[in-house]
């Protein structure tokens, strides 16, 4: 089953796509979504639609918002996150929302793990080098890995 992880942001939205076959996880793709600041919401929706149509995921994991210092940025991230959740729901795909600490705990065993520790474990689980992958994309892959544990191989959506 294909699982997409999304790390919502304002200027950068990370995505990671994996496949889960029984308990084996395989890396498919990762990167950053390109959005147009002039038509931000429409742009985000179109990019999420493309990911969904191309990859046909069974689950999409999305990181929950956490407290941030910059309220203006937090509001913009929340707005994009709303567009992301709406687009996934509109396509009748299971959404798994995870907090940063839940993702870190799932991937590293430590809810307070550092970004490098998360990236290292993403590489371990997917058997890839994460050295040249931008942190928004490794975070998205971690979200996909954590979301993958929300559904057993025999479950149905």
C-alpha cells in the first residue's frame, strides 16, 4: 500500500512517499511541493491533487501544528494545512494526523529526538541515504513511516 507523508509549511511543503508491503517499507519519492504565493491555496490544492492522482495512496499522514513563536507564520501554515486536509478528504483517503513528538517516538523511539536522529532512522527504515535530502522531505518520510503503523497489512480503509 502506498502512503504519503506531508510536512505542512508556508513557503515549503515537504512530501514523502513510501510503499508498505507486509512489514517492508520501500522509498518511492520525496521532495518539496512548488507553490505559487499569488494563488497559494489553489496552488497547494493542485500540488496535493497531483501527488494523490499519481500515487493513489491508501493513507496520507499529515503533521499536526505545534506551538511556534511566530504567530503570523503559524497562521499561514495552518491555512495551508487546512487546504491539504480538505484535498485529502475530498479524495476519500484516510488521514492520519500525528504530532511531532508522536512522529519522533514512532521513528526513533524518543519523542524528543533531534532532526538528524530522525533523518538517520528514516534512512535505516527505508534503506536509503538521507544525507542529501532536505529536512522537510526527511520529516515527511518520517510522517509516512509513522502513519504506516496506523494500519495493519490486512486492514481495509
